[in-house]
C-alpha cells in the first residue's frame, strides 16, 4: 500500500496482535508496546515503506499501549475469551464507496464503541483495487483500525481485480481453512465462534462437496463456543428488488446451518436491512447498507424488513450479556430501527 497509512491493527485476537504502518518514501521507524505502563517490547526497523510488528503471548481482554515513532500512544484491548460474557461488536456490509454516507455510518459505529468489527463484503467498490481499499477501509476506518480488530469477508466487488489479490495482500487474516487460504477462515471472540466464508468465488458455497463446505462442517462441529455465527456476502434470503436470495446457496448451505445449530447468519450483497424469523432455528440478517446505496424491498412472510420507508444507511451493533445477544440496526443518524434478542 502506497503513502502514509496507519498504524492499523491486524489479526488482533485473544493472545496476539499485528501492527502495520506505511510511509510514502523509505523511512526509519520504531514501535514500542507496553502493558500497564510496563514496556514489554521495542522493535526497530531499517528504512522501509512498510512495517509489520507482531506481538504474541498477550493476555485476553487486556489493555495494551503501543506507539509508533513520535505519534501519540494508542490503546487497544485484546479480544475477550469465553469467560467474558459482556461484549460488543459491529457488522457492516456493502460500504466501500465515496461520498458522505460511509463517514456518517462510521461516526455512529464509533459511538457504539465495538470491541471488534466484521464485514459482509464489498469492502471496496468498484473492483477491490489497492487504491479503493486504501480509501474506503484503511483511510475511512483509520481511527477504529488503530484500536479495534477488523475481520472482513469477500464480496463480489472485492474480487473483480485479479480475483481479490489486493484484499488478500492487504489484510492479514487467520489461515485455518482447508486450503490454507485467507478467503475463508474462523476465529473466536468471547463465547462466539465466527465462520467467515467466501461466497464471491463462483462455486465455493454452491457445490455441496466443495472444499469450503467440507471445511465448514468440520469447523462448526469442532467448536465448543456457546454461539455460532456464520458470515458471508451473498444472502440466501432477500426481498431486495435487484438482488434476490441466492437459490444455490439455499440448497447447499441452509440444511447444514440448521443441522449444526448455527444461531445467526450475517450477509450483505442486497443493499437493504432484512431480518428473518427463525428458520429451522437460524436467524438470517442482511446488512448491506453500509454506504454504497439503498434499494427497495418486497415483504415476504418469512422476513421482517425495516428499511422500506426511508434510505437507512446502517450497521448492526451486537451486545452480549450473559446468555443473551441483543442486536440493534443503527442508521447513519443514530436511530435504532430494529431490535432483536437471542437467548440461550
């Protein structure tokens, strides 16, 4: 990535963190990391345009301070482990676009103060290039990325340039898929297991015996977390007039999600907000109004749609407390236009 960018966190988990930053021209740089004002590590580098500093052996749900050169110190917290039952995270999709909508949504996300963020894809329109990702992710989310974990998924626009090469180059994500690819992966935060899938590759979720489907079965069977949340781009259920639900994903994925007792599915692609009633125990949320555009929807019996009467650019904030997940759809003006609770 070219230019002065960062610092930004990557692969921030319960026990590790990566800090990256860029310069326009090769420059000397250093970073220090501390816990409770106690210096734990100091890294110096030879002149470069891109720096990567990895820290491991960190403690879960613990505050750390890092400082790059003479920039102001930055505080972040590692992700909580399953002992922590109070937490917050945010979900945004179809957001990577110029204009005033995305900054307004990000402003509301900052007020919500999530501990981590996930995306439902289309992180950078129109083609997922380096320049677009720099503008709509690393610059637009600069304040949040310096202090929060960020776990994206691929959308169809993210793979238009070299099948997502820029996305794969710029994001550092878990490599725990069957194909050792960052296109899909899983991670834990608090007592939630997240399975982050790739629906942008043509057959990845549309063939019942694909490597990703086989990996997902093992991934969901192998977790002991209280909650199971699956995230991908193309929604199997949508009432949007332009993008309908993906029938092939319905056929391949829905039975698996029900059988393995997934609680929540977050998707995008449709530029709407939609929430289904529980379908065989699974609630499906479409959150595709992060900043690009908002489209009209139909009402169908299995769906609750709350964005019909007004263009609500939005994100979804999720709060965990004990055995309850509380979802809030929050628009660009700070209005909560849908609430939903799941309780174990």
